[in-house]
C-alpha cells in the first residue's frame, strides 16, 4: 500500500470503522452509567438536587487555586484542543461535508499558536506526572496511553500542515489515522470523560444536594 492508497483508506474505511467503534462504545458507556440509577434514599430528601447538580458541573469546570501551574496547563490544552478541532479551516470543511453544518474558521496563525501552546502544555503535564511523586504513583499505563493518543494528532497535524515530514501525503494519512486511533480510544480509556464528565459531576452534585450537603 503506497501513500495515496493509505490516505484513501484512512479517509474512507478507516474513518467509517473508527466512527462506528467510537459511537457504539460511547453509547454503551453512557447506558451503563445511566442504568446504575440512584440508591434508595435513607435520609430525608432536602431538595430535587437538580440545581445542585448543575451547579457542580459548572463549579468543577472552573480552575481551582491549588496546583495552579498543572491545572493551568491542563486548561490550556483543553482550550487549544477545542480551538483546533472546531476552528481549523480544513476541519470546519470536514464538518460541512459530513454533517452539512458550516461556520467560519480562524486564521492559520491563530491555530498554529494554539497547537504549539497545547503541545507545550501536554509536555509540561507529562513531565509533572514523572517528577511529582504523588502523581507518578497515581498515573497508570492507561493514563500514558490516553496522553499519547491525544498528543500524536497534534504533532502529525502540525507536521502535515507545515510540510515538515518526509512526504505530505504520508503525513496527512498518519494524521488522519492518529485521529481515528484517538476516536477508538475514547470509549476504551479514561478519555471517556470527554463525554461522561458532565453526567458524573451532575450525579454527584445532585446526590449531595438531595441530602442537604453542600458540594
């Protein structure tokens, strides 16, 4: 298989397989969480818990003062990821072609800025996980796998756009394949939190609110 055939496969069957696995896997994960339901309330219910659940979703999404450097790097990465996915012009054209919706992209120099910033932030968080004893103990193989499959699309995308690899077609194919690997990893690793974080935070806040506990 040459570079052109690899690219065509990545854009066609590869993308289709990755999408099916991601959607099916994430759907199963969400169903599993929702099927757990609530345990029987043994104490007096103080409120519906709806407001408390929504409040905790927002509260846990805001940065906390402790460990501000690590947390800041994490927020920078997440913001950069969203910017690159949804405002890089080739990506917006992809959403138009696949979903029929289109919005204007941002200039390439802004996307470049957020890409490099995100790569630097991810490198920083990885170094912190290695040098901080407590984080190193808590970090599992799954965490490193999740980091790697998230990191590679940034690097391959940057290299493909700037023609830094040995062959543009090959680098573009590798970028698309790395994105598809990330899609497959979403329901299989801790990256599932990209979808389930709101559910878990809402459930925790709602449960505490129903018991009259301040989250």
